[in-house]
C-alpha cells in the first residue's frame, strides 16, 4: 500500500490513517493524504527500503 502527501506529491509506503514508512503519522493532517497505488518516491529510510 502507498499513500500520497498531496502538498509535496511524494508517494510514501503505508496506509492512510496509519504511520507511514518514514515515520509520519497520517492522522495528524489526514486531509493531506490520499491512498494511491503508485511507485514510492519518498527517499527516506523506511519508505524507499
Ligand atoms: Zn516517506
């Protein structure tokens, strides 16, 4: 599963409503996140690995 951060258009590993691979909690600004099925573009540890 992947989620997009709509402000940066970065794709992260994880699911909306949870904590993504690089550690951000998507419940804090849940309107900034959408569930997508796309290649991960975040290059932080936890998302790219
Ligand atoms: Zn990430």
